[in-house]
C-alpha cells in the first residue's frame, strides 16, 4: 500500500515479521523478472532492475532467488512467464480513490479476483480514467529518519527533488520519475543510505478519514495485497496522527 501516510510506511516492516513474507518475496521476484525482461540483465544499463534488486536485498530476499529471477527474466533459463501490467481503478470507504497495479499472466483471473476483493471490502470498481486523473507518476525515495533533513536536502536539492516529508520513521523524497536515478545517486554519493526508490502513483487530492473509514480502507488494501497478481495498491487516503493512534489502539 502506498498513500504516503504513517500506515503506509509500516507495510514492509509488517511483512518482514509475519506470514506475509512469502507473498512479499513472490512480488519482489516478479518485479525483478519483468525488469530484466524489459531492460536486460545489465544493472548499469537498466536502472529499473537495479532498484528492484536493491529493494529486494533491503527486504532480505535471498541472493539465489534474485539471481534466478534475473536469469529467468533475461531468458537464460528458458522458463520465463510473460506478465501483463494492468491498472484497475476504484473507490473505498469515504470516497477514497484506489489505484490497483497488477502484474499477471492471466488477465481474466486478475480482473475477477480484484473485483471480488473490492466488492467484499466496502469498495466499488470505477471506469478507467475516473480515478487516475487524481494521481501522477512520481519517483518516491524512502530514507531512514536517522539522517538529517538538512543533509538529505543538501545532497538532492540540485538533482531533481521536488518534495521532502518526514512520514512516520522515514523521509520520503518525491521527484519526477526521469530524475529518480540521479536523485538516488546523489544520496549514495553523500553516503546517505536509502531504503527504496520506486515509481509510484501519488495523489494531489488527499481525503481525510476517521478511524472507522480508515479501517475499512486498510482492510480493502490488505485484501488486495493478498492477491498474487496485485503488485501495489495506491490511495489518496490521509490518516492523521490522532486517527493513527485510534487504529493502533484497535489492533
């Protein structure tokens, strides 16, 4: 789930500590395969593959799994699967906009499973374009909050960073997707260790929600993320600190 809320920053930490690890690893492997298939196995010439592997290593995906995924994607093992990228749009509780990004080898299965999950969790599917206009593709780089804001800005201000926010325990840098490699390279050259760099759907129209609505949207997101074909779920939900405290008390 990506919505630039405090809740969004906890997803991978949760996955690393519970039964969701296997599903997370499967999604990371799929990302690596697709990146290698589209851009080749050379990391220097394929920044998308570089980021997919970097993220996988940060989330403790074993090296053997990474190597096999690269080789499958590059066609070296002869058993690769052709995945299709599909975006579904919908709404959750309180009118929260939802973008669902899938990588699937079966379009019919993906559509049916996404529709079922949305319908069971206080959501509705939407026509193409009715939700996506609220979002823009942005490069989003996550940096641990242990680094200083001044140091991060000094490293990136001349390299395309558009916004910097402290969300939960991490700083999130936003930039144009075409500038993401330049921005993360600037961080590395300043010995600032980033956690991930992804191209995401980021909304400019946020929806504030109460605890009850937030819980329904989170349930929807988690149901979608359980689906093998779903890679990422993006929303425009904004969760305040007070609502976050209520959610934590409920869990």
